[in-house]
């Protein structure tokens, strides 16, 4: 009888451990199971999304309000298509601007959203009409060096 009791408690301990590890994996991985969607998706088309990665922050007024969920390449228009999640309670106007920015000089890339003045709002799945690509420091330096070599 003692062996059966021991096996029961070992099995119970293993099951509780697996449930705890699964719960932590879901929470830490930001997986949304059994939840109503609290976010809607918007799309931005950029000439360059260099350095931007899925999971990057979407910020307004310096505060993280969403995240980048996907980055694809449009081979027909040669643009980066960036999909981002914005919380449902934040309504962006149709003339809002999405910009790829860098924290500091060589920090991580993020999307900065600047609100416009229109009265109409973007709907889930809409595209930003105006976007600004990231400023590439290496490209600027090479242009400066190249122009300096040509001029003198």
C-alpha cells in the first residue's frame, strides 16, 4: 500500500510541475490562448525596415503600446511590409505616420507612431498612408566618404 501511495504522489507532483511549466511558457511567450483579441493589426509599407525584427516595440509618445508581429518583403513593389499589433482602445487616425526609429545611436529598432489630425480612424487590417523608413548610419557614412573622395 505504501508503494502505491508513493507512486500517486510522484505522479501528482509530475503533473503539477508540467502544468506550472506550461503556464509559464505560455505567459512568458506572450501566447494568447482563450482570450478575446485585445489588439488589432495595422500594416506599414517601408522602403527599408533594416534592423527591425518581429517583437519590436510600437511606441507612441515614448511609451510602448504594441509590437511588430511580422515583416515580409513585397517583391513586386520592393518594399518591406510590416504588420503590427495595436491595442483596441487606441484609435489611430487615417493620417497617422509610422516611422522606423532607433533607440540611441546603435540601439534596437522600433516603430514610432505619430498621430494625425483627421477625424477618421484606421480599421483593423488597414495600411498607414504615410511611413518613414529608418535612417541607416552606415549608408550615411559611406555617402559622406564617397562625396568627400569625389570633391577632393
